[in-house]
C-alpha cells in the first residue's frame, strides 16, 4: 500500500551533498507498521521539533517535511569533525484507498515523527441475495 | 580522531553514515564503532559533541568519561508490531571518542533534546591556551 513517491525536486535536493548546510535534504529512515486499525509511519527526524515539521496530504500522497536547522550547536565553536548535517528531511508516501484521510494525524517526540493513518470504518458490506 | 579534517573527508564520513544506515541494521548485542553519527566542535574552552539519536530519551542513553575517552552508550528499543517497512536502527550501541586535551571531568554536561544528544566537555585548565608574559631584563 505504500510506495516511495519520488518527485523531481526531491531527487535533486536529496543527492546534493556538497552545497551549503541548509540546502541539503535527507530522506529520513522510516518504519511503517500495520494493524487492524490502520498504518503508522515512524520517521527519524532528529533535531526537528513541532514548529519545524509539516505533514500534508494531497491527491493520495502523504508528504512529511521537517527541518532540524534550529538544533545547531552554539555559535563561536569551530567544527572539527562532522558526520551528519542538521538540515531538512522530506519523504512522501502513496496512501491506499482504505485510509481515512480526514483522520490522519501526526505527532513528534524525541526527534521521531509519527504519522497515524487510520483505516476507514469497515468497508465490508454484506449484500443479501434474493432468490426468485 | 580529532585531527582537524579537511571538509571533503567530512563529506565522506557523512556518506559512510548513509551506507551504515542500510547495512548496520539490527545491532544485536551491541555495535561498536561509528554509531551514533557525531559532529564535534571546539572553541578555546570546550568541545561540543552532537550525536544523532532519534527516538531516545535521557533514560536510554548514558555518557561516561574515563581519562580523555568519552563513551556514549544506548539502545534503540523496538516495539513488537507488524512492520511493512523497517529502516530505522535497532539495538544497542557504543561509541568512544578520545580527545587529545585533558578534560574537566566534573564540568561535563549532557542533554538529549529532539533526538540530538549534546555533550559539552570543558577542557581542563592546563589545556587552555595561555599567554606567557615575557619579561625584559
């Protein structure tokens, strides 16, 4: 039901690694779980907080965006070793028809963005068959 | 470690971490080495380490200093669930970073906020640069 939705712009930004700090966009690692009530996406967005995340739904695609630039360390210290950047995160997922889009909700805690995609109330309908 | 690296090597380190994300899944009984990814900054008074530990709270991480070696330990716990996609790190990790200057062990501060561990390590007094007065005779 989920497929990675790659947009041209995301591709360009995601492979750009030599540009300045803020222009880098990571594709965050995600876990997706599924149960009877729905699907849940957990995305690693360390450094991002509630004010820097943005979750949108449009045309069957849920897009997660976050930014961690605000977690940068104190000014005045010179970087002597760097293994990751505090930059942007973006990833999009195609959502199936069984998801109730009005009930999608998102929360963020400890740098993990959790997006809940509840299933629609049972779409199962028993159709009675009449004999003639 | 802690030789001032040219920026291109920093970029390689970053690419390496992206690879690690795919190949070092499931730490089992403990990964040693280069997880979690860390940035280190320095000024005249202190070193500041920032490590990427998404999902962890202060109870999941421990920081220990022995001499000039700082060790970060922790565990990414995973709830039992039916996963349709599983990319995030799981399991225990341990990383040691050794500094070339003596550190003021009693003044170290560590905090975890929004999945970033920040450790501030003040340098010991004798490690700070100091101006020497020259006396003319």
